[in-house]
C-alpha cells in the first residue's frame, strides 16, 4: 500500500490512470485503522492485485480527506474505471467489501 501520496492532484491522476484504486483513509491514534490496514493490504493484494492501494493519513492531509467527504476513520473507497464503486466507513466489514468488489473486478480484468 503506497503511503507517499501527498497531493489531491496526484490521487486524482492515479484514479484516472488505473483501472482500480483503493483509498484507505486513517487517522493518527486510530487503533482500528492500524489493525485493519494489514488485513486490507493482504486481502486486496491476493484477490485484487490490479487494484492500486493508496494510504492517506487524514490527520496529516485533512483537505484530501474532506475532498472525498471522508470524516470518520477508517474509511475505504474503491474506484473502478475512475468512478467510486464502494465506500466503507468506521465499522468496516472487510468480508462484505470483498464480496461487493469480486464480480465487477472480474469483469474489469477480463476486458483487458
């Protein structure tokens, strides 16, 4: 999961260039965020390897979080074909998120 993203323009460029992008918003001092991040990295890396994973610390980049209407942590946004496809916040069910993305991801990766 890339954590070197520092500008909104950079994030938008990646969303527009890649078929799939996951934005993982976290906050400093968020225990749930820290516990969930490695699970998200592992599951998405194994099941959805073509989805670019980006980590944004909302404490350090509040304007980026606000521009995506992210106000609670953790929040996961998944973009497919440059459009927001899924949004999970606070009480994230990773299992449900993976199920939601499975079919559209298969369609997306089979078109190439």
